[in-house]
């Protein structure tokens, strides 16, 4: 169990470098103005191009406004000859949302700790990374060659690289306009890294599953994306970390929520409810009060 947890932490730390490689790849291509693909055939097109040009067998599924791309690999991570060291300043024991119809509810248990030196022992297997990069080349080509009407292209994309030998996956979910904005340099690479939801999961069902049958392919809603991005931003803020050890954790999380709903102009909620499990501090802000936080 200890080795699996260590592997999971190493995978999370490695996500940052993968994102930078993807973004370098994205920025180096010039999108075409001529529509080549339509929403209805995008999944099959991605599968066909990946097979024809890179001999990659992957599975793509379009569900509503969400395109899922599943790439089965083996030995995604390998042990590094020169492990990198980093310092941990916070411990995030809990960071999750509470399902609600009208509110955005979050509870968290985040504590500052004495500076602790950690070691990142795993790095990406270059051969596998090349496969992932080739998928991104194809994905971006198709995305930028779709018809441009409001309903003619998927809104969300989920790319999953599943290590079917060792039983873990890395998943990234992004919003189509964020991909376009970073490609045209309207937002920075660092901001895109915060907007694209990255996660790691250990699951024995992954082992041997070349087709991604264990995945619940579903349509991702804007509310689900907003909640996922808020949790992702909280994780980055305190894992990297991006704040001083003496920071007011409640205020930092409120700023994250206010900023996220503002950039997407998301208003499909009545209130935000926070529960800090360290001190049992409960905070409730209605939507106008939260929006005021975006100007502070």
C-alpha cells in the first residue's frame, strides 16, 4: 500500500511537466480556418487519424457535448536516475465537494506543516510520452478544424492515459474555449494549467483494459466542470504551494471560487457553503456576496 501511495504522489507531481509539454506542442501549430470535421464524426476521425499516422489504437467516445479519448499504455512512469526534491508545506487531508442542487458546497481539511523535503522518484517514460503527444497533435488538429457554430463542437474534452499494466490512470479535462485561448495566447500556459482539471486514479479494474470499459462515459456539465476546477485549483494552491504558510486558508479558497465562477460567468447557483474541518468554521455566501469578492 505504501508503494502505491508513493506512486500516486509521484504521478501527481509529474502532471505539471506533462502539461507544459502539451502546451508547447499546442502553441507550435497553426489552426486551419477551413472546417474539415463535424461534431458527429469527431470520435471516429480521431481514432482513424491516430491509427493511420501513428499506429495508435485508442478509443474515442462522444457523449452529448463531451468527447472522451482513452489511450491504453504500459509503464507510463519509470524510476528516475536523478530523483528531484521538493518541499511540502501543507497537508491536504480532505478536499471535496458536497452534492447540492442550488449551492456550491465544499469541505476541506488543510493544515500547514513544518517544511518537509520530499523526493519525486518517477518520471515519464519517453516512449509513452511520445504517444500521448501524438494524440494531442491529432486532437488539436481536429478541434481547430470543426465547424464554428455554437452547437457544432464539443464543449468539454477528457483525455485519459491509462497504464493497463500497473493499474492507474491520468485524466485531463478541459473546456474547448480554454484550449483556443491558450493556443492564441489569450491566457498564459500557467493559467491553462489551472483551468485544465488533472487527476490521478489507482484502480485494479484498469489492469488489462485496452478499451476503457471501466470508465463511466458521460456528458460533463458546466457545473461539474466548475466544481472540478475549483477542487483542482485548491489542490495546486496548497500542494505546490502557491501561498505563504501563514495564509488564511478560508480566504484563499473563497478567492479561488470567486475567480473561477467569474472567468466562466457561471451563475447557476444561489450560494456557496464552506466547511473548514480543521476548526469547524462554516461560511455561507450568497451569489452577490461572492461576486463582490472578485473585486477585492
